[in-house]
C-alpha cells in the first residue's frame, strides 16, 4: 500500500512539473526589435525548467510576476511583458529596463522545405 501511495505522489509531482514547463513553452520563440534598439533580436527559451531571454547583451531568467504575461527580467532589473492577439496567441514582447523601452514582434517559425526531416515526415518515411 505504501508503494502505491508513493508511486501516486511521484506521478502527481512529475505531471505538475511537466505542466509548468509546458505552460512556459507558449512564450518561447524569436522576437525582433526595430533597427536602432539596443538589441534587434531576443530569443526566449525554456532551459532546465526556467524561462530565459537570450540576446547579444547576455542572458537573463524571466521570473513570473503576479500579473499574467509579465515577467521580471532578473539580470537587468526590468520587466518583460508578452502581448497577445484576440485569439490569445503571443505576438509580441515589450521590454522595460530603467529608461529603455523596446517593443518587438514574435517571428513566425520558418519551415525549411529542403530539410530531410521535413521531407521524411511529409513522405511518410
């Protein structure tokens, strides 16, 4: 009986951890900022269960705040606010660090048709 309860608790803990990582996945992607911005591109990834912003200026953890879609940009003492469209899809990112405000748009992923993996998937191989 103890083994069953222990297994159940482990399964619940694992599924909860997976749900947290999956919920962060919607923020991931490449965000492009206008020419003249301190950075023209920021990548957002989930690394070891932590949402992370990466750019030529460095990396920073994005720590959840009490407000939906707003994260603390830990390394720069700033805020990152994700923007959604009317369908609830993430379409942009607004960064505030001290007196710098930048607004970028999420780049759609590009599918490389010449990729062998895509070809194999489409052809059923």
